[in-house]
C-alpha cells in the first residue's frame, strides 16, 4: 500500500468559505477516482510548533504505485491541481510504502 | 484518534548505518511508550518532487490528545529528541484528528 500525505497552507486572502470549498473539492476526488482507497484530512493540532506553516493535512491510501500514478494522471486530479494551485501559499507531498 | 506525522531530513554527513540506527531508535519508542497505538515509516516514493527535501516519514497513531501529550512528555521520547536533533537537517511535525 502507498500512503500519500499532502500538506497545504492556503493563501491568507482566502476566507473560510473558500477554504471549505477547496477542502470539499479535494474530498470529492474519492468519488471521482476509484484508485483512492482511503481519504482523511484535518487541521494541525500539534503543540510542538514544527508544522512549518502548513495548516491542513490530507492522507490518501492507494493499493500500489500504479494506482497512485493512475490517480495523479486522472483528469479529475489534474483539474483539481489547476483549481487548487492559485489558492495555495505552499504544498508538500510525500508518499511512502506502508505495511 | 490523533494522527502524528513526522518528516525528517538527516544531515548529509550521516552514513547509511547512522540513518538506520536513528530509524531503529524511533521505532523502538513503540515498545517503550504504551500510548503509541500504531507506528509506520518509509522513505519518499512520490514522483511529484514536492517533498521539500524531506526523506523519511513516520506516522504514529494515538487514542487522543492526552495520549499524544503523554508520549511527548515521556522520558523515552525526550531522550529520543535529544539524540535525534543533532542528526537532523530539518524536521516537520503535524498532528490531526482522524476518523
């Protein structure tokens, strides 16, 4: 299984509704892209102050690298990336093989 | 449940054995600190080039924030932090409430 963690910091000028819409758009990929086996997200609740300014985390699971690649190349993901990029201050993506 | 993601980039001068020792030390916390419900780790296999230089990820699960806090304040964790900090180029920690 491939774990795919994505961390976002949204641009400061986005209001709460725009942030909520962006999160909903990301969550919607679960229905559009069958390779997404699991999806969870949340805001930072760490007291350690080591989040490097990131505010939102998204953890997706894929069967294997081929499924993760199919996700990355899926039209719905490409459309999401085009939609989200102008709304982000920064993003981090890290994948690892779990289990 | 609290998800606790930790990303490391080790100092360049560490050799493979020293990196392996550091990873083993982190993994050993599972046996030393009962609040750790799950632990997994891996190196970056993302093709997206958005890992900001981080090379190793560690995902820990805790029952709740109190368990995460007990982990953070546990002597074994404090000893690990003192041990690992000089070996790191940088670290990121992000926690979120999952499920």
